[in-house]
């Protein structure tokens, strides 16, 4: 397992970059604009660091974040997303967003922290995951 990033939602890209980059000294390593989803993702990393990143998520449509909604999720790259999800289910963990595509799943910690699991490489869709519905919020 490899720690990937922590996501926080932001309401002002320029102010956020000023804080994280000018203030903390992080560097932008990549940016993704998703017109269909109406959001921008900006990934930041400390200079020289090859570890985890901070993902700034800017939703194009205005939204007020309350109750910690500005914190998004932890993300981990995993070797076998199907095996790990089965292991978690066997432990009684609800798979909130199953790995239908063989690439991504979401679960929640006992304290409600959302955790994204991302497959290292590609796995073809498999049952029962491919037809499993979402459960709760992720």
C-alpha cells in the first residue's frame, strides 16, 4: 500500500495557492480541469518530496462547506483492490463506493473519514463488484 494524497475542498484557487505555495512552500505538480464534473483538481507537493500530496479540489458551482466537508478523503494505491475490499467486507466494513471499474473504491473509517482506494495498474471489472450499488455517502 502507498499513501497518495489528502484532499481538501477550496473556495478560492488563488487564495489557496497563495497559502499552500507562497506560504507553506508547496509546489504545484499537476492540475486537472473536469468540465463535465465542473471541478478543478490541483496537486501540490513539498519540494524534493516523492511522498504524498495535497489535492486541492475546487468545485465550480458555489457551495458552503460545513461540518468538515472541506476535508475530503485519504487516498491509498493498493495492489489488489478486489482482495482488499473483500477483506474489509469480511471485517464488517461497508464498501460505500465499490470498485465497479476495477480502479477505485471508497470506504469509511470507524470515525467516518472517507478513504479512497486506487488500484495500482488496471484490473478488469469483476462481479460481484461490477454490479454492486453505492451504499451511503463516500
